[in-house]
C-alpha cells in the first residue's frame, strides 16, 4: 500500500473512531520501507487529527512496515504480539502506544 493510501485509510478510521475517554494522545507513526513516510495522530479536545508531519512533543513514536500497520488496523495483528516479535517498535510511553492501538483497531 502506498503511503498516501495508508494515510487516507487512517484518516477514514479517525473519522469513525470514538476518542471519548482519551484526554490527550499524540503518536507519531514512522512507516518504513519503499512506500514509507511519517504522520501523526493527535487526540485533543475529543477530536482526532491525522497529519503527514513529524510531531516533536509526541507521547510516543511507533515504527513498523506499511504491511504490518495495515494488519494492525484491520485487527489481524495484535499490538502486543507485534511488539514482542519486533514487528512494532515504540519510542516513548508504551502505555500511550497501547492506547493508540486500541484507537486504530476496528
């Protein structure tokens, strides 16, 4: 999946997601590989923003391949298993990364 398609899928997910119960969350997602890129997902004031930029004051950064990120979003890859197997790397608050994974799973 090309980075632009992945970003569009995340934005569509964000439009349908329920951010209630999340006070603040800022996660930078680093997609590695040929079709890689960087975007962030921010939950603030009960709204979800997805932008194709780096986020300097983030809660955490998540790094994975595009294929594994799509599997995570589709519920075909458990975030804890992905982390344990090295398919997902977290830089920062792991608790916030888990909160993010619950937000992106269908």
